[in-house]
């Protein structure tokens, strides 16, 4: 590496990024089921308390739902 650039006040840029970023809340839970055993409303029912917690934390925000899945024996989603 021929050159390294270090800003004179790097903490200020970090604080500015935090102040300028939109508010966000992540609400998580685990639901371990084989896909074949997952009942119709079970996933919807699992999301209800998470959506309620997110709405309580940021009432004006939209909610995006994500599901991480893995294969049997896989160590990560």
C-alpha cells in the first residue's frame, strides 16, 4: 500500500453518519421447524408479536419481514 488517508477528525464523520441515518429497529425471533411441518398460519402467528414490538418502537415506520432459512445440518442462515 503506497498511501494511507486518515481524516483529521474521523469520529465526527462517524457521528454524522449516525445522525443522518434513518431510524431503524430490528426485532428477531427463532422458529425452528422443518418446512414440511410448518402449518399455514404458524409463520404469520410468529410474526405478530414481532410486528407489534416494532410498531411500538417506531409507530410511523413501515415494516419489512425477512425469514432466514437453512438446510438441515447447516450451521448458519
